[in-house]
C-alpha cells in the first residue's frame, strides 16, 4: 500500500497560515481522489475537530482540525477497520473550526461576493444532512492512548473518483460536498462570520475541488 506524501501542518493564527490551512484541506481531498483512481480502489478523507487546548487533545471540541487519508486494503468499499489502512500520518491544523459544528451558533459560510458558489444540492459537513460516525463506532481510527483519534466525518472517493458519504445512513448520489472553515482564538470560535473564512467545495461527480474566499 503506497503512502501519500502530505506533510504535517501546524499553523499559527494568521491570514497567511489560514490560507495554507485551506490549501491543506483541499490538497488532501485531491490527493485522496487521485489515489483512489490511480490504484482502482477506495480512498477516504477523514476529519475530526478536537479541543485545541487542555490535556485531551484527541477528544471532540473546538479549535483543532485533524485530517488523515485512509485506503481500502482489498480495493472494495468494505468499511471493516481491518480493511482500512492509513495513507498519511494525521495532519493537525490549530486555531481553525468548522462553523457548522459549533453548538448554539453554527452557520454556513454565506454566498456573498467571492464566496458566491453553488448553493443547491450541497451537503455541508457538520450540518444535519451530513452523515457522521460517533467516536465510539467509527472504523476510521489512528494511533493509541493520548494520540488516538477516531474520525467522525468521512468523505469517500470511489475508483471512478466519485464522491460518497459512507457513514450511516450512507449517501451515494451527491452533487456537492462542502467543508466550511473559519479561524478561532484557541477554542473560542467567532459568534458570526469573520472576515477570514472559506468554503471548500468538492464536486460529487467529478471530484473537482474549488476553494472560495471573501
């Protein structure tokens, strides 16, 4: 099983590094799809947002995005943990948040100006229409002990490069998947859309990844 060469990323909170963070999410999506197609297999972009401060950095929370790409061992869509192998090491992005996941103040990045993008038949990560695993039932796990991560949000790429969402209830017919991003101050998210924000959209049929910024 070939590994993907995606380096770890650990930015500070700044405009330039937020731009790099957006690029990391988009690039890992593109690399996962390219791997699935080139190897005639299934690949998965796995994400988990955790608490960026404190001692339990591997528990769900706010302010740190953990990403990792997994591949199918036997080339099928069998989601048994024994059939999933990591293709990258976990990648950590600090001081960033998926706004649709923030309890009480969640929202989707607006569609104004340069953020104008397809807004129908879009499944936004963190919304009620995006199927997720819980930390206890996810087959997408990495590490052990304090470095153990069970990923809850999964984007699947088929051997044809088509996007699917495998967590139950799985969705196989998708127009667009979207990952909204915003910077945080530690584990404190903005209460409304900040100047620095982004939407990463993945075309469900072609797998094309587009980044939108204000």
